[in-house]
C-alpha cells in the first residue's frame, strides 16, 4: 500500500489547482458523509456511533486536540495545536490613507473617534472587541494521519491549510443553494476567511457583486484582498473583473455606523475570527429593520464556550416560536440553528451555550440533507415536497454554527490524497 505525504505547500498547491467541478465533487462527498453521520444507522459507514469523541489537552497556553474518525474505507486521526487567543488593548493609529491601482478595490482609512456602547442600535458608538494578540497564532497546526480499513498507512497530511479548507467546504454547502448572494461580508483575514471567499467565488462567482472584508487590522485586510486582486492565478476567472472588494477596520471614522451598513446590506455573513466577544451589536440583525431580509450567517471562528463571534441574542431570536419554520421534527413551533454536530456544539460552541439553546432547537446539517432527500423524492413522485424547508434554506434567515469534526478532515483528506496522487503532487512511498 503506497503512503502519500503532503506538506503544507503541497496541500495549498493542490487546493489552488481545484476547479469548480472539483469543489462540487468534494462538497458532495462531504455532504454525504455528514448525512451518514446524522442518520444514527450503524449500517452507514460514517454514522456518529463510529466517530470517537475528541480529546483535549491544555498545557501552558497551548490547546492540543486529538480528533479520531472513521469512514467505511479509512481510519484517521487529526492532531492539532492551538495557541491560546489572548485579548490585547486596541491601539490608536495615526491617520493613514492608502491608494491602490487595483480595479474594484476600495481602500481608505482615517482614525476612528468611536467610543464603546454595544447596545446602541444605530451602531454609531460601537467599539469592536479587543484583537487577538499578534504574538500568538490561532491557526491550528498539526497533521492528519490516515490508514486504510485494514490499518495500513495511506496518507500523512499537514493539517493547517486542510482545516481551513474543509471548514469552508462545509459552510458553503448551504451557501451554494442560496438565492441571493450578491453582497458578502467577511469578518477576519486569515486562512478561514480566505477559503470562504475562494470557495464562494468558485461556486457562485457569477452571482456575487461585492465582498467586504472587516478586520481589526486594516493592513491584514488589504493583504487578504490583494490575494484575490493581484494574484495572476485569478485573472482569468469569470468573477475577476466584476466583483468589487472593499475593506473596513475600526480605524475608519464612524466605524460603528459603517459596520451596521455592511452587516445590514449583506446577503451572506462569514464570521471567521476567534473573537471572545460579539463582532457587532445584536440589534443590527434582531431589530425590525434588521429582519427585513433573509441572510445566511456562518459562524465558524469561535470554538470554545467563552468565545462568541455572533451575539447570543441573535441565536435566541432564531429559535423563537413566531418564526414558523416547520421543517424539523423537534422544532415544529420554532426555528432552528444548523450545526455540524449536535453533541459537540452543545459542549463547545460559545454562542449556543451562552444563548442556552436546547438540543431540540438545533439541527445537524447532515439531518437537513436527510429531509431534503425525502422532499426531492416526493417532488419526483408528483408531490409538493417540503416548500417551507426549501424557502427557509434558500431565502430565509439561516444560522450555521460549526466547531469541526474529525470526520470532516478524514473525508476531505482522503479525497485530497487521491487527487494528489493523480496529479503528481506530494511524495508517495510505494512500499511503506
């Protein structure tokens, strides 16, 4: 049995070579694995019964995660270490103006005069949460080791780029079906933000008009933006000359007001930061004005009970009885929040824990796939299907919260190893 080793640069080179059809294939395989995870049927190879619990070790500012998983054809373990995210006081930057020749990019900045008052519905006095200290990285670093079903080693993959990619791949399962994705607002400027944007452009580039980046560091937001508007690899893609990019940071004058505008006009919000506190006031989305349009909100950056990117009040409102989302057997009189794993989210997702949501107010994305399959079959037989489910997923207010599963790494990692061998990427040892 050959063993394939993929370094971080190998993984990135492979991922950047993927076309839309490759992404769709990977996403369909991941969706099927998540569907099997949620069935509860032990005849399904990815059933949750075959997915051991992750183990966490905390030591001297570093958290190490051991994430075992299995599918019908493979076994694996991802081991990653995360340095503790520490808050640092915001600093005042002198007034700066940056000009750029990049087409479709808005770049300007001036010193902010905002003061704190997160409860203000106008947003005029909102001050963002403290930034994560730049001296420590919050990017997971480690490896994914894979074996075939008989225990023979088949792959060792650097997990840094893989983790960000598989998270974005799962988050865009729902995004891909949304009717309106014209305007996307992204919080963060790291690998997670990059892959959410990259996959969004690959999957729905013809429909996207504007992507706004919001980050504590203006320079990092511009650096991320340049990866799309300067990189020659993207210049031949259909979205390149049409999609407008802009950046916003707390250094902007009237930051709170501008923040509210960007959140309100967004059709999609990708929250990709390890923030300890909400990135914007709950009232931006919970007020009558904020609820006038349907949005897809993906919150994947916070991964511990004390972390909250999205205000818990937004999660509470999503499950209120007056939403009339009748597409989940446990929530006939209320809405639901979509999660990757019910058990893990109740234990680790800060927004869900602080909002005090109950198991019946959550639905796994894999379970939604089950309901969707049943509805499609009904339509094929001449019925109406589940119109309420379809309308909510494509046009309604949808919250998705992910804390990650080892199964996601294993399913995607296995496919990437096969692709790498076919494309001659990485190092393959024929007889290990």
